[in-house]
């Protein structure tokens, strides 16, 4: 795939001042995830709602006029060949023929292999940022065409709006979501997506809920379910434990006075292919009560260094990392001018 660049990029000069951008790459949750079929190429047809959340990586991009694409970070266990930030930059360069390069610095906060789409979001932010710095002028839809081969979750982050999605998770319709607060519990285990999708026991014929069905049911409880959850739960004792822990704490909180006052249900569910489990509530006070309830179940919980404000709390406990995060109305780059 190639796209002609509408503007001529600046020629490398003898003493260039590199342009830089620092941009966010937020995580996502799959509020539900239905596997509705399988394509001939083996990829699965999905039905899901993507919700961006206030937990993000940070990426600094500096133009390299020599044309080299390099990284200054060294994410644990991710080789240069696999690094989605480098792969995204190379894909954009190949598609546009830009003579420019980039030095990429990634500061990771989103846990890896969590089902939170961290690597995919990093790739999307690199595509959006370098499209600007290299002045390659592609539209969001053109960037989505480059995003698709990088991974099934990359297009939603380029799209930039919470969405009801079908196809392989790359056909979007706008969806209006209430404000959600989430307690995330990330057990100390990494789940590989391919292994879960290829499980013989996976249900692959869930009847679609449809966007109307989702909206009609969008009361206090989250509609739908995650078809990948029973597979991961059966294979990963730590995920099983995390679901049990959050569900029991949610039951205790739901029966107490704060939650009763709000008539607030808490939905506990896995995101993506795991391992992260979330508990969703439409009330911050309920989410805070739940966070406290779960952390009290831990003998040695330690509040992590960066606890920036009451909107985003991170705690490390012996059974995993706990986060309190807000659902975002859209991706932080969702209204940025592209092209
Ligand atoms: C589970 C989700 O996170 C839901 O949003 C995504 O579908 C997964 O997205 P991702 O992590 O970007 O996954 P990819 O790296 O594209 O795919 C990993 C592997 O999962 C399987 N896969 C992925 C997506 C899909 N719709 N059908 C699949 O069967 C394929 O075997 C693929 O090789
Ligand atoms: N920049 C990156 N950040 C994180 N992981 C990366 C990156 N580049 C490549 N990867 C690889 O991608 C794998 C999946 O990472 P990621 O954090 O996207 O998982 P995930 O949240 O489970 O994804 P998904 O929700 O899309 O299934 C990692 O194990 C790692 O090998």
C-alpha cells in the first residue's frame, strides 16, 4: 500500500533542529466481547464496544532527518523487530515514501498482555504523531488502512472515538456511553491473544447483541459478556482468582449503603483476551468503595509511587495491580486535526 504525500517534506538540512511531539496513548476496555463467527483466513468475527480509559502510555517522537527509525526505550521482553512503535513508523514510511526518520521514546504505564491494547495504542499514536511531524497528510481512514496489518486493535485507536465495533473489530459505529468508573485488577500473568482465539473450546457463534440491543440494555448493568473469559478463566488460576476476588468485593459493596443509595450495580468482566479484569460502575463513590474493599483483602498493599490524583489510583498488592480509572468520552487525540 502506498499513499502519495500531498506536501513535499522538508529536505534534510545540514544543521536540523529536530521537531518533537509528546503524545498520549490511552488503554481501552472491551465492555463486552462476542465472537460471532470465523473468517476463512482464521481471524474471528467480533462484536464489541470499545471504551477508552484514563490510563495511558506517553510517547515522544523526534524527527530524524537522516531517515533512521530508532527507539530510546527498551520495553521488557519486546525486541526491536516486534516493537509496535517501530513497526508503525516503518509502515508509515513505506506507505508514504517519506525520507524522514524518527527517534521514539515510549514511557510505559499500561501493563502488557493485559487485554488493555497498550501496544496497539502505542502504534496508533506513532502513526498519528509522525503523520503530523513528517507532514505526510494522510486522513484517519488512510491511517486505519496502515494500522490494520499491525494488529486487530490498532484501528480503533486511530479512529479515536468510543465505538460499537464489528468485523474483526475494525468496523465502527458511534456509541454514546454513560460516564463509567472502573476498578481494574491486573493479575501478575501475561495472556497471549493467539492461544486464546485458537482454543477448541471457544464459543464462536454468539448471536449478535446489535447496537440497539446494547443501547436498550445500557442501564446500570453492562449488557453482553466476553466469550474469551471462560477460556482464560479455565486456563489461568490467577485470572480465576482475580474474578472471584473482584466479584465478592463487588457483592459486599453493592449491599452497603453507598451503592444502595445510587441503586448501583457493579459489572465484573475480563477485557479482550485478558488477563486484566475490570469492575464497572456509573458512580465514583461506588468504585472508590470497591477499590478500598479489594485492597483491604490484601495483607500487604503498597500504594505505588505515582498516585497523581483521586481520579487515577494505582496500588500494588500481592494478588496483582489495582487501578481506579475513569472512562474517557473519547481518545485524547480523537478531536485532533488529521491530514
Ligand atoms: C481481543 C482483542 O483485544 C479485542 O479487542 C483483539 O481482537 C486482539 O487484538 P490484538 O491484540 O491487536 O491482536 P492481533 O495481534 O491482531 O492478533 C493476535 C492473534 O489473535 C487472533 N485473532 C485476533 C483478532 C481477531 N479478530 N481474530 C483472531 O483470531 C489471531 O490468531 C491473531 O494472530
Ligand atoms: N510498544 C509495545 N508495548 C507493549 N507491547 C508491545 C509493544 N510492541 C510490541 N508489543 C508486543 O505485543 C504484546 C501484546 O501487548 P499489549 O500490551 O498490546 O497486549 P494486550 O493489551 O493484551 O493487547 P490486546 O488488548 O490488543 O490483546 C506484548 O506481549 C509484546 O510482545
